[in-house]
């Protein structure tokens, strides 16, 4: 066998080996705890998207994404979780509801004086306190066609001071597993739904562990039976 043919054969085997290793890595990734978490996140957002499509079939969606994805690599966990969430949301919304991804600004204090940021104990959406609230108003104004704002990072602390939270503003929020203590007591959450500022929330049922969709129809029952599902 010629030297050139030996080299070509060796190269071909190397490609096959690399492909096989890559396939094994993908399979292992899907079956790993992290892979399961990514799949669950995608399923949760698909359920939320389906609910949005049902409640607002003519809407357009603005998605508040994690600001730290800008500096994260493609395979970084932050990017992977973000992509899984957006992928699930697109599936749930269907082809007829467009979505636009945007990134809110981070408070300057986060970089200059992080200790000055006051977080709630065990807050599951710490970015609520890192987001510059005014940037949410700014993004909403840049995309006036979007009537539903989906946040993957919780509501910004101080959202009640924003124009977009006003009863006069037609837009509303849909949220992924938020910590609604940022709104105050549970009564403020009920009021948010009644006033049309909160459209839907996807979280985890504290009893069964299954996905739980919260709307104005069941929010009071959820707060009474399992307030932890909403952060309380």
C-alpha cells in the first residue's frame, strides 16, 4: 500500500473516530443531570409559550434574556440554558407568533459596588436586583409592537415604578420560575394578574414536581396552597 493511501486511510479513520466520540458526548450530555435540566427548562418554556399563544393569539413577544450571555461562549452553561429556554418558547408559541430577543442593562452598582445591591434571602432570580429597571422601559419602547414581555430572568426589582407596569400601558409579563417577592406581599401578585400586568407564569408544582402554569384563574389558589411556587 502506498504511503499516500496509508495517510488517507489514517485520516479517514481519525474523522470517523472524532465523529463517534462527538456522538457519544451528545448522548451522554442528554442523559446527564445537566442535560435533563436543559430539557426540563425547554419543556417549561414550551408550556409557557403554548399558554401565551392561547391567551394572546395575535400578540408579538419580547424576550428579556440574561445579559451575561453576551460574554459567555457558545458551550457555556449560561448560553446553553438561554438557548434551551428560547427554543422551548418558540415551539410553544408556534409559527404565527414572532418573538424578539433583547438584553436589558445591568446596574452600574453591580460592577462598582456589588455589596450595595440588596437581595432577598435565597432569591432564585438574583438578576432581578442586577437589572437596570429603566432599561426594560427603554426596550419596551423600542419594540412597541410587542404586547407580551417574557422574562427569563425574573422581574426587575422596582418594576412597579416603570411605565410598562402602569395600568395605562397595554403590555403584560409572562415569567419563567420567578421570585415574586420583588412585588411585595402575595396580594400584590394577585393585583398584578387582575390588572393585566401578569399574564402567565411557569413554575414547578411543589407537591407533584410537575410543571405548573399560573394565570389569573388559579393564582389565588396557588398562593394559598403552595406559596413557595411563586417564591414566598
